[in-house]
């Protein structure tokens, strides 16, 4: 609610200049600019990517929300739309792409697979949800979500952007130098999450003694 | 039309009495070949009996009999039924089978897949690396004694997950509380990553040496993908370049390997239908078609007459939208970003509306059932189909051709580029429009008719040059032929029941094996299903067209420019869901 107050400052503007002067907050202006030009990373993983393309075409037209500019390079993208099953083999590439995206960056998990593994969860090469590695902002249910559902999810992301304030956002925080850097997992006998090295070693040792 | 030859007319046993025996297990067909004589017998099958197209190679793990089996399906490009032959080896590592890569080079990727997933070593294969999983992965996952980390029970449907009213998560049953499994005493900090030396070594080994022979130039390796806008998903290609000329190329796949085979062997027969939707996600109707045809073959049940027509209508509509998208995507890759594909997607949406009306889902239709289909076509959807087939689609196809075909840039980019001749296409087991563009009139709807395709009057689209231009034009030809089939099907469709069987959660499938194949928009989509009489398939294997068609890429690209390779990938019309499964 604090943001709401910030966005509606209580200034009285003289009547004769009301047509030419508007008073708003920096947050609101800043967020308006960002929410109206969320550039997704051109990045399709599986079936959901086709619905993502469909959402860009004439019938659904994502351009209405300023999201039509798909950037193939992560360095120009604001949002990663994880559109499909994340496999263990693919995961290091996804993490690398995420780390290359400049702040502020958002992650949207599109569909059942990206959210939780979906129908393929039990598969030996499937990561049970991208949120085990990346901070997900919006989950979109469906297998695959229809373009309407995708757009609804992206509107939710815009709402989230609206609520952020320059004061608190992490990317201007000098103390948090490497931002949202995620360490790269390694493809070993299975997927090695380097953040869990100690745990993996301990459990594997127990397995030996059992 | 060629009269279908049945397997029984070929007497392989008479020719090789000591090394070949007929497969006499109930429900099985074909021959079992002695491992030592495999190459000799295979050569005879190709040269003397004329089975020039080896489409499917796969392993089967008979754990109880302690045997590993490799199954080959060979066909003739003149049409007719195929020949199945098998090799059985004892299930003790190292399991070795001679490679057939010298006889049918198209087995390349499929043998690598069998090595990756079953650990069958094909001796004589020049580049036997893992293909779907990565080097260093522990175990061969399709073996029956290999358990995945989230293993719960042998077969679905699982017992209740709410034994005492509380839900249990699969994660909690795994010691790592995740989809992970490490060998005992594994220490991640001491693990040395094996990396991809083998890939780059094989790239070096197979590369052309000195393209022009005069100047010595430094070669560079470029990795395209897995994140690359032109690779149609998550394919990765390691290319060795001399300047801009490709001198060596290796596709690296498995970035979307979703374990269809392993999950499919745990599912019941019916549960597999929605999984097939997600193979080639542009054409869920065709995938359904292939799978139910195979299982019906095994079950020996008839299909309701009306359902046959509905199936053909759906499969052909699916083909039309696939080819339209192919054209749009090809244009994207040639640089006309979006505009033609916007036109293509406009028509596709109309086809998807029909799919949604009949099945309830736009993309993942899950529409076919054993013996028929799940719902009838509502009247308004039938009207939509008629409007599309008789009015809109013919006009739009003409319009598309008028816009594009004579465009100078398009002609310059496509004409005479990446020529695949008929001989090579057959050699590399290429199927579908790519094979037909090379001048081989091999269309399963004619060559080995399934369903009711023998009732329709249509021509097999074929072109002669095998270059990119012909590959592009043949898609328009096929759209026209599909429209012809649709017109007849709509006129002939009878009233009646839509399924010959009663609706059931589980079907009874007698023991045996079946290889069913259909002409999917991408090529031959085959399913190899082995049943042991239980509610779940013992072996469920998908033979995807995209995967095998990719075998030819390496030889097609050598000596061409890297910029054309982007167009070539579009031309092969690969879909990663099907390619990696």
C-alpha cells in the first residue's frame, strides 16, 4: 500500500496549468516505462514455445503489451520465458543465459513442465521445475497454456513490476554485488548442483555404508 | 500401386540355414540372425532381396531371459511390407553387435541411441558416443534394471498416493530429495568433468582436409545452439569452418530428451496417447494416429468406419497446418522475419479451432482411442472444416505461392543449394517430403497403405532435383494433395459409431510385437511396441522422422556455406520434441 500512496502524491496543481503539468512519482514513471517494454528472451524449449509464438501472431498479438520484441541475445532481454520442459542436459545453458541477462530481470515459468516437471517429472533427464535454480516471478499453469493464459500471466508480471520501488529493488543495491548470480550446475554422473555439494557427498557416503 | 509383399514370401532361412532362424515366439514375426553372420545376412537383405531402406533400429532388454535384442526394420522404397530381423546377444557387458553402418549409413544415430540407452556396443561404428544423454552419465537408462531417481513402482496405475489421507511426494522417497541419483561415495568436489573432447575429436577426424588445397588456413569450431534462434528449439550443432565454408559438422542433441520411452514403458497403453501428443507438438493428431495404429495392429481390432474418416480428416488438416508453418519458419530463417509466418499462423489458428472443437484442446488433442476416436465431430465444426477445405485453404495456398515463389531473394537462396540426390537420401534412411523432393515417390499412404488411404484418389507429390527449392515447393504440392484427400473424405464420411470398442480405462493387448508406421508430415513416424500381455507395454519405442532425417545433414553440408545451413535446418523441418523424445 505504500507504493499506492507514492503513486498518488497529494499535490494541488493550479487549475490553469492542469492541462500541461502532471505530478507523479519517479517510481511510477520508472515502472510505467519498464512494464510497457518487457523484452522477452527469444528462447523456446518445447511445446509451450509454439503457443508463445502463437501469442505473438495476429490473433493474440502480445505487442499490445509491449512484449513483441523478442531478443535472441540475453544481454538485451528483460524477461526469460521458460517455455517448456527443462532437462538436465539443457539446464547449464539456461543458467548461463540467465546469468548473462542484465538486471532487472524476470523469470516466467510457462506451463506444467517449467513449473514442476509436469507430465515428464518422473523422467531421468528432467528437472522438476526451473524454480529449483532460478527465482521465478510468475507461474503459468497449463499443458501448454493457451495464448490467452500466457498473456494473463504476463499481465500479472506487469502488475508485479508496478509494485516495485527504486528504493528497495536489488539491482541498485551496492552491497549485493553479483546480483542474482546463480552458480553453474555441472553435468556429472547426474546433475550436480554445486550449491549442494556437501549434501550430495554426505548422502552418497551414507549410501555406501548402507 | 505395388502389391504388398508379405514377409513370409522371403525365405531367409532357406538361404542362410545355419545362421538365420524364424522368430517363433507367439505374436512375433521376422527372423533371428546369428550375430557372427549379421553383416553377411544384412548385405544379402539389401542387395539380393532389395530392402534398401532401413528405417528403424532399436534395442529391447529381455531381462528375464537374460538377453539383449537388437531389432531392425527394413523396407523397400518401391513399397510393400517390411522385413524384421533381430540379433540376440547375452546380457553380459560388454554387449557387442556388429554395426551395419557400412550397409545402411542411416543407422548412425539410431545405433548411437541404442548404445546410449541400452549400452549395446556396435563394433565398427566410427563415432559411438552418447547421443541423448551426456558423456559421463551414469548407466544406460532404458535397461530394465536401471531405476530412475523418482522410481515409485514398476507399473502404472500406481497404488494410492494417499495411503492414510496424506499426500506423499516423490521427492521424499529419494535420499537427495530431488530427481538425482549419484553412485555411492561420490564426491562432487573431486569430480573431473569429462567434457566434450570426443565430440571435437570426431569433428576433427571427419572433416574435409584442405578445401581448395592451396592456402593453409586455420579452422575454427563454432557451436550453434542449444540456444540459437534458427535451430527450431534446442538443437546444438558443432560446426568446423574454413572461413565460411563448412568442412565438418556434428549435431548434438538430447537437450529436450524427455524420456518418452522409459515413461511409456511404465504407463498403461491408454496413458501413452497424451504423451504421444507431445512428440511432434505441431502434429499431435498424426502422432496419435501412429500410436493407435500400432497398438490396434497388436490388439487385432477393427476401427469404426466413421472414425477412420475422422482420423484421415484430422491427420490431413494437421499436415496442411504443419506445411504452412514450415513455409513460414523457412522464411523466418531466410531473413523475412515474421511476415510470411504471420500469414501461416493465421491459417493454423483456424485449423486449431477445429481441433479444439473436436477434442477440447488446441495443441495437445489426445483425440484418438483404440478402435476409433473419443468424440464425434460436432456439426458446427464439420461446417468449419468444409469452409476451410472448399473455400479458404485453396485460395490461401495460391496466395502464398503468388507472394513467395518468384521472389528473387528466395530463389537465389534456395535454388541449387544443398542438393540431396535420391541415392544418398535412401542410403541415409531419409523419409517424408525430403525424400520425395529428391525424386523418390515413397509415400506410406501409397507405398504401404494404412487406415483407409487406399480408398482415396491422390498423387504422391514428387520433385526431381532434391535441392532446397524443390523441398520448398513440394510442401505446396502436398498441401494440394491433402486438400484433395480431404474433399473426398468429407463427401464420403458415413454416419455411425465412432468407436468399435467399449470405452475402457485399460485395454487387453495380447503378447507380441508390432511395428506401425504412418506418413507423418515430417516423414515416417514409427512405433515399435512389444507387449507381454500385461497392462503396460514391455517396450515402447518411437522412431521419429526428424531424428533419422538429421543423419543426412553432415554429408549434405560439407563444402557449403554456413549461412545456408540455417536454411537447411528449416528445410528438414525438425521438431525437437520428436527428435529428442
